[in-house]
C-alpha cells in the first residue's frame, strides 16, 4: 500500500474515489477548494482482479478474496465518511465477470459504500475529466488525445477543452494481453509480435475517429503509461516522454531478460513486471498505428475524474453552481428520442409530490438520490414512444438500460429501466425488484402520476396525497375531486385492484 501524504484527522469537506481496476484498486481522497484539486491521501494495492477471470468468465474465489481484503482496508481509511462523500466505480473485469452481482454484494459489505459498475465509455469520459481538471490544455481550442491502458481495457478519448468529443473503450489491456501471449512468463519476439497484432486488431476501428490530424497533443493516463514514463526517465533515456524508439528500447530490455521475473530496470516496480510486456505491446501499437510522435504522461486519471464529478454533483445539489452531468444527459435523451417534455414534467411534478408525502416515513432509504432517480424516470418514461406506442414502457425500459448515458453507471441505468418498466401493466414482471420497499414506493408514485396525467392536460399536483398506512399505502383525495374526475377515479380503482392481486403492498382508496 502506497501512502503519499499524511491524512488530516477528519473527513469534513473531503471527497473519496475508489477505482476498482483490473490490475490495481486505488483509493484517492481529495478536496476542491475554489475548484482547485488538492490530493489529501492516496492508497494503491495490486489486486490482479482481471487475472482471476476463468475460461467461463467467472471471477475466481482467490481473486475475489484479494479484492475483498483490499476493500476492507480501504474501509478503515474511510471511517467517518458519509455516503455522499464517497463514490466507488468498477471497470472492465466486473463488466465481464458473469458472477459480478454476487461479488458486488460481498464487496459493498466489505467497503461499506455502494459500488457502481460503469460502462467503457463512461470510464473514458471520467478519465478525460480527471486529466482536464489536473492538466488543462494550453490551447482550449486544440484537439487532445488521452489514452488510458488498464488491465483489461484501453480507453481513447479525443477532446477539445473540457469536452470529450469521442470516447471509446476497447477490450484489450496489459493484464489480458500479458496472460495470453506470455502465459509462462517467457518473453520472445514472436510473443511481442502476436500481442501487437492482437492489439492492432482490437484498436483498428479507432484509426479514423482518432486520426492524427484531429489532435495536437497526446497524453497517457494512469498505470501503464506512468510506469513506462518512469522507467524511461529513471534509465536516463528521455525526460519521461514515450516515443516509438523508446518503446523499442523497453521491448529489447524485456527480451534481454527473457523472463518476466528477471526484468530488472531502474524505475520499474516489482508488481509491474507481470503486466509490462502487454502494456508495451499496446503502447507500441498505438504509437505506430496512430502516428504518435511522443506520448506525455498525464497528471489526472479516472479516480480524479470521479472526485471532480462528485464535487460537481454536490455543488449542483446545493444549488450553488455547476451542473450534474446526469441532468444534462436526461435532457439530451429527451431531445434525442422526441419525448413530450411538458407531459414528462407533469408526471414528474405529481410523482415527486407523492414521494415527498412518504419520504419521512421511509427514513434514510428515501434520500435525495432516490428522489432524483424517480425524477429521471419520469422525465424519460415515454422515450420508448419513438419506437412504438404499443408497449412503449417496455421499449423505454430497454433503451434506458442499453443507451450510452453519460454520468450514469450500469446499475443506475438498470434501476431507471426497471422503474419505467413498472409504470403500467402488471407487477409480476418486477416481482424481485418490488421486494425492495423503496423501489415499490417509487413505482407506486410513478404509476399514480401516469394515471393522474393520462389526459395530458394541466394538473394539480396536490390533488392526490399519499400516506403510509402500516405496511400499505393510503391515497387521499376529496369527494369533490372524485366527482369531477370520474375517469381518473376509475383508473385508480383498477390500480388498487392490481396492487391487491400482485403487489407487495395494498393501495387503499377513500371509501
């Protein structure tokens, strides 16, 4: 474990990011006074989670135990931190692992905080955010290429200023390539050639969107690029710039060693030996195929991007300044899929009013994030209308779980998809999810709001009120309202019958 600064006694005002990578787990604690990034503490452990995927795509128990032990140590450092101060993200290995959900349950228990599995593009976007914040470009108008080689994936981001214009993730990394082409630790020219061909085949589709003419500087983020840059500088070959000639020098030194465990170069940490050959093969492929004359090591990485975005979310929540990327994404998706925005706003106003009625009774489970999830579900509940009016809730659910949505993790997208799937029809399709009381109340609020707004005209959000009645829900409205809205009353009675037959709670209407 690498500790670079002595932490202060308390976590007040601090933010923490946990990057659960395929090779290493990292914990970064930082602060952004006046939007200037300040590292407070940094812990890193080589876990080799990616090396623990078996031929069936299952994470082995040995690898799982290494990860869990590391997370327990991280949890000790995070003692006193609140949920809103910490964000943990998992990358390619847990995107691939077929038994990831079982591992995540154990991992969240070990860490004490939720863990999000993020998509490759989301990982790339956050990497770019970290690099930009810690190393803003001299010319905001110039194109910039950021490369991050992880254990089982490589991210390429082409950006301008603070905006990532193209962000992609490719399923090739230093761990997976080293395991495949140097399985017995032997380092041969044939192995390096085969590794470069495999990397080139995976990265070939990026040649046009990331072509040389679209950027003026190239930066290498995180472990692999940083390790090679340190190795080059420590051996007095360059100032740390990564060039094609420098990479050939590194490969020759590996070939001289003949075995991974015999690589002994100044600046190379022992834990890097097993993944260095694969990393060099990817870097050399990128340098030659993408015509990169010099790759400079970047100051920022995924973990700093997570903290920067966590800071922006908190600022937006406090309504002081800044925006939450997820709000921007929802607005963009509404436009992209032709959502009836006024109708979505009407449904949202009713659903949130009902949810606010019961938040106090639900306790800590009904936090601001759960309210915002309901708001996003309302905003996008009809996006499936673009596909077909028939069963549009099913189309909406599929799109929400599958679309690239900047700022959202895969688990968040699935929850939103489940919510919009539950907006109408029977409840048995969500039987497992409805076993979670908070989710059941969110679905109930959304369904009641959709019924209330079915005429797609102006509504009074306060006409319906919701109250917990033991384990059940009581819907309140006046006799006068019921008399003037007979069709809505009929639909509410049908809804109460649906919950009585299939739901985990009963919906009680006024007698």
